C-alpha cells in the first residue's frame, strides 16, 4: 500500500479561506441533517471512518455540530480493517484519539475475498462495498447504534444516479437517509449537500493523514471514474450544471416520467374543461440551443 500522506502545515494567509470553507460545510451539513431529520435527541451515531478525505471531513464537521447542537447525541468512530497489505493500523486511532472521540477497530479480511472472487481487470468496488457494509451494519446492530453515518457527498450521489441510468436502467441514486433492508439500521449521509471540491480543499487545509485504498483507488477503468470525468467535463463547459442535476433529485415530478408504479397514467383522462388547464401551465420544454423554457405549442 502507498505510504500515508503526511499532514502539511496551513499557511497563515489561508486561514480566512479555511474558516469560510469550514463554515460553509457546517451550514450544508446542518441543513441536510435538518431537512432529512438525520440526527435526533439521544442518537448514538456510528461514524464510519475509512481514512479518506470524505470520512475525515464528516467526523470533524459532526463534532463541531454536536458541540453546538440544541439536542444531545453521541459520536463514535469505527474503522473496518479489510487487511489490505501495508494498512497503517495506528494512524486512525491516533487521529481520533486526539479528537476525544471513542474509536472501534474491526477486522475482516474482505481484501482477500475481493481479490479472489473478482476477475483481473473487473471493478472490485461493488463486492467490496457489500462486504464492508455487511460488517458495519452488523457491528452497529450488536452495539446499539441508532444511526450509521457515511461520508458520501453530493458528487457521489450524482455519479450513482448516472451509473444506475447507464448500467442498470433505473432512476436511482444514494438517498441522504436510508433504512436497511432488514429494518435494523438507519444510514445517514450528512455530506449530501457538500461538493467533493469543497471537501478536497478542506481536507488539504486540515492536513488529514490520508490512507489510500488499493482496491477502489486502483481501478483506472471503473465506471464511476468515467462518470466523474463526464461530469467534470460538463461542469467545465457549463458551470452550475452539476448543481442543477442535484437539484433535480430534490424536485421530482412523477407525472412527467414514465413509471406506472408512481403515477396512474392508465386512469388519466379529461373529465371536464377545468382539467385542460395543465396543458397550458405544465407542458413546457427546453430550447436545445439556449436551455430556456419554451411552450410545447410553440
């Protein structure tokens, strides 16, 4: 495994920008928690810490919000040691210990399983995440945690949307809050409104001891990497497009899609003259050249 990236000192001239960035992240995380009621009084929150920029940021922002929150809840950090070669086991306990947060280290050799099962050249992330998720869910259930906090951010959610569209033929992403299939765990993603760009800047400013992953981090041909490149190109060509895509996930109109399970198209008919109003009010399209709304009737 690659060596742990050593923390870098933050120049004094960057301190103001760092405070602004941290304030923005706190605001966005706080808004997501409020919008989806992610954390409530008395919750025991298990923060899954991988050693990457996202989970480090998640833990520190949650600590800051806990200290200022109007309700009491507790935080504990958990890392799953997947037995990747060269994994620096001492890094995370030292980092979390300095923050004054309880730390739990789990051990499960999912690395060997993934390397054995997944053919060379195929994406390992799917199997790896399922094995990791199962171990973390089990630990949360056995130890009485009420919420499991993961470090997925806005860009992860959008990338998952396109992965499901392009490869699975379904319109689905990562929900900010999720109940597990067995109903015994509630997963929250407090970074749901935060951009990866902001998180990357914050992690660099804080000098987190990043631990690279030799599984997903080594997948040069992964579909997620291709989606990320596509979105980066789109954002370069049309700044604000990624924000607009995320906004669409929060502004869903079932009657303007094609899923008969969500909207009763079969029984849709005009009953009287007043029902015709939707044709004038809602039948809008976008001009291909400008992106502006145009009337469907021209």
